[in-house]
C-alpha cells in the first residue's frame, strides 16, 4: 500500500485575461522596487514571542474568590498600561504588504524573496 497521497497539479489562470495585471504590465525591476519599499528594512528585524514578552492576565480559576482576583487584575492593568508602546522596536510595518503577498502565488514568491534576502532577523528573547 502506498503511503503517499497524490495531489493533482493545477494551473491557475487570471479571472479576466484581458484585464491589465501588475505581473505583465510592470517589469520585474519595478516590482522588486515595490517589494523593497514594503519589505526591506535597514535595521535588524527583531522577532519575539509576545506571550513571553508581555505580562499575562490573572486567571479567575486560580483565585479563591473576587477578593483575591480583583487586586491581581488591578496589578495586571497597571503593568499592562506601563508596557503600552514599550515594544515599538518589534513593529516593522510588514503588515502593509500582506495583501500583496496574498494576492497570488507569483507575487508571494517574488515578495518573499526580497523579504528574506534583504533583512537580517534576530530573536530578541529565547525561551527555555
């Protein structure tokens, strides 16, 4: 018995072949320039685990009653308020290019190449 599942290959075609497409109307150099504006950063791209970086809200089930939960919640709120804006070094604006990457496979492939080739990534906090 064969353990592999055969996945049929499919070809994608534009919904309207007569409509102008950035893939055919823009030369590759111009498309790469657009990708660089969206995905190239001069500074290090810091990657972090948000759950480890930020404080966690208290779990009501771990508190005996509201007398224990309310102070824990107030302490979390104070800590959370003090952290607002603290992680701006982790924001790089890559989200602006996500719709472009999701548009089609070719755009995803081309933009991903620029994203990974032109940036230096570093993990800001390793977890045990």
